[in-house]
C-alpha cells in the first residue's frame, strides 16, 4: 500500500477535473471505476477510484483519491491497493508506488502553477 497526502490552495472543481484527466491520460490501462461527489456543511468531498494494470507486478492496482475542499483549500488523500501477487503478505508493491507517482506528478505541477499564477 502506498499513501500520499497533500494540502494546497487551488480551485477545487478545476483541480478535480484536471486530476481525473491527468490520471486517465497518464496510463494506457487506467480507468475511472467510480466517482462520488457531495457537499456537507460547506465542505466539498469527491472520491475517485481508479484502476490500472501494473506491467511490473503483472496485476491490477487501484488508486483511491479523496479530495476535500473548502474555499480555496484542497486536501488530497490517496491510497493504492492490490499490487501484490502473494497470498499471505505483500511481496511486490512496485505497481502501487508507480501508480502513486503517476498521481504526484500532476498534483505537484498544479500546485507549482497555482502558486505562480495564484
């Protein structure tokens, strides 16, 4: 399991769309399996569940992304799962780490661009 958390400023809806597009275009086998968005007491929450085939691990890996937004603050929580072929313990987590890296790149690019133009 790989985990990535990031808090930053930005436009929530713009970032959510950008991130979804970036993940899907960043891997030929990536798909959006599920998406849910809600607003509760002024806080917007979106859960995105992606999946892709890991050529390294020769299996499928999921990436679960939760976005929380309030005003111009965004909290991102990402967790991968499924990147092992072993029965009782995790032997190969390279696919999970690779999927998280595919998420980090566009997130950090967005943060740098927003800070520059924001």
